[in-house]
């Protein structure tokens, strides 16, 4: 116990951020020492450590004590106090950034503890997401300190800590479904002169969440760009992470008209998309409904059900293209389109509904043409009436 406190003091005096981060981590071996969370240990910490380090270590020891009592909410509360103490230290160290490794470790573990506290059965007095929101507020304190460091020295600026914090905040906002709060964070990173120089692992995580955000905003080209970057730069042995990225990248690619290869889907155990792809390519509306119902739990669990549902408009486009190829005419009666939809869909349709679908396809640039309401016909362009989806603005 005495040895641990002396090690902490030595790392502080030597400005060894990596070493101090280890000693303040809840995953370090010192948490297994029976006396480390005792009142005696806390008293010794206050005696041997000077301000502002003493408060930081005191709250850490209280977190360890709560861990030994298996009390997730108290663990979170004490860790939150520790991070707030850390924020004050970062503000005091105006010309230094050696505490950034400590910030990265403690903020990461604060988010883990917030999730555990949210899921704890003993946590009955808080609303869903409340603890995670408080956690985000705490992390924002550190983020503001880093973002406001305008020193010209690249080596000593705290802005190197921005992306790690942004990634933690993005994970929280996605979890509590407050995606609008992501925008200022994304703007801060996109305007940063260090944007392309952060650690690759941090960039991959950031691109993954920014890609998902773009996907939910229906900006599929931006989503494709960010998610593709994340997938291509993700370590080849991280098959779990690659599969997670593909879960979002595949439907984005399909909405842009790029159909995945069965080999890739099989490699990453995503064959749900294989059945989906075949139905969309063939314009098989009935089978598309069956596939979506069959794999509903997977799509909902991944949070992509509404995105996958948008593939139905691509299926309509492919079905109408088949009609055009069969009739070989640039003036297609709407009733013909209604007939193929009714024979292929699970629900009854009328001409007005089909006309609405056609109008949306024209508006989105997926069909080049116009509707002649007088003659109840779809009049399509003689040049490239069904443009490649990837070229649609």
C-alpha cells in the first residue's frame, strides 16, 4: 500500500503520464491489493501526496473501495469526481500536456462505469440514460480544456487529446440516441489542424461513428466515404470490428447501387444481406418483405431497420426497369407498373400509390423522366432513363 502511494508520487514528480495512467487505472494489478481501498490507504494518500494530486488519488481509492463492495453506482460517482479533479489539474497545467494519457484512461473507464451503473439492478432512482448524460457532461469538461488550448507548440498542446474524448462522447450520444449533439464535436475535429495526424485507431473509431451519423442523415455518399475508410484501415485480424463496420457499410453501398459479393458476406457472417441483395436486384418486392421479416431482429438490433427499409425504393426502381426492358417503349402506362407491383407486392396497391412511388423515384434522380397525368403514363428519357445509382446526386 505504501509502495503504491510512493510510486504514484514518483510518477507525478517525473511527469510520467504513461506510468501514472497505469497506476490510476481500474484495470491495474494494484486494485487487487486488499488494503488499497481502505480508510488507512486514503489517509496515507492525503499525508504523502500534495495538492492537486491528493484529491485525484483519493477519489481513485474510493472508486476501488466501491469496486470491492460491488457497488456500480458508487464506483461511477467516485470516478466522476476523480475526472473532475483531473479536469482542474489539466486547467492548471497551462504549458504541459503530459497528463493526457491519464485523461484517456480515466475518461474511458468513466464511460465503462456509467454503462455498468445504467445497467445495474440496484439503479432504480434514475431515468434511463441519465447517468450516461451526466458522464458526457463530465467528459465535456476535459474536452473543453483540450479544445481551448491554442498554444502554437504542437508537442505540448492538449489538443492532441481531443479525438479520444470525441470518440467517447460519440459512443455515449449514439447509445442514448442524441445524435444532434454529435455535430459540434464533428465540426471541432474537422476544423482541427491535427485531423489527419491523430492515432490511426482513434481515426478509425471516429470515421465509424461519423459514417453512421451521415447514414442516419441520409448522406449516403459521405457515409460510404467514412465507413469505407474505417473498414479499409481496420486491422485485418480485427474481424469482429470489420464485421461491425460492414453491418452499416453494406446497406449504404446497396443504397448507392453497389451490391456486395457473397464471399465477403460469408467471410464476415453477414449472409442476412445476401438474401436482401438478391431480392433488391431482382425487384422482388414480395421476397424483400419476407427477408426483412425473417431477419427483423438482426436489423433492429443493429439499428438499421429503417435504413434497410429504404432499399424497397431501389427494388421498385429495378422492377420498373424490367417493365421498360420488356415493353421496349419510353411511354409506360402507369397501370402496367401498378399491375406488376400488385402481382409482386404483399399488399393491394392502386394507381395513385404507384404514381406516388414513380414521382419519388423521379425526384430522387433514380428515373429520368416525367409523369403525364393526362395520359396516365410514365414518359422516360431516351438517354439513360435508369442511371446508375452511384451517379445519382
